[in-house]
C-alpha cells in the first residue's frame, strides 16, 4: 500500500472535523509542559472543542479548497488545531486565556464563522463572550425593567390598601 493511501484516512478525519466548524484556531504549542498541555486539553474538551496535533502536510491537504485554506500559510513547525462546531469563539477564547498564563502557547491564526483572522484578530475575537453569555445578559437587561415595574405596581397596590 502506498504512503498516500495510508495517510488518506487522516486527511478524511481532518476534513470531517472541519466540515461545519464554526471556529478553527491554529496554535504553536512548543514549550508547554505536560501538566499545562493536560490542563489546556481538559478546558477545551469541557467546552466541546476538538484539539489535536496533525502533520502540517495532511492539514494542508484537508483544508485545500475550503474557507480554511488561508491558514495553510502558517502551517509550519509544531502546530495544534482547535475545532469547535457549536461555539464559534470558544477555541479562540480558551486558547487566548490559557496563553496569558502559559506564555509558551502562541496563537497563529484562525477562521471564525468563515472569516480568516491572524493572531491579533484571534486575540480580539477571544474577548467576545460566548453566545450563551450574550443571551443571558440580554435577557437580564430585558427582565430588569419588568421587575422594577412590578415592584412599583405592588407598592401602589399596598398604598391603596392602606388608604382604604
């Protein structure tokens, strides 16, 4: 069996992982300790992010002709791929926060909802709260005026009862 045929299942695995992905981020993980890498993988797994290390040539083959193709320029040296299909900002957010404490971790680039971002852009994307956080903040801001209105009505009703 030829080497290309042996590598095709891995290319197919990468293609399947990025198909429908909302966010994909590339990082240079050189210099991370085993403990740091274990911590990082745990955080990513809990957020539903797939984090793997593949050969750069196989990733290049898998992303050729897709919206992720611009990332192929930075596929040099040790590179890990973080992929999330549900939350577009999760890989960027977790990796950027982790990079603050583990300086060896270096963000390279990423694609979030079809748009390519360099390391600076990915760091900026990381500051955006998750969809769930945004929804809860929105609901909280809607709920606050209604709650205040209900309190005022209750106070008016209580005053009217005292008068009567």
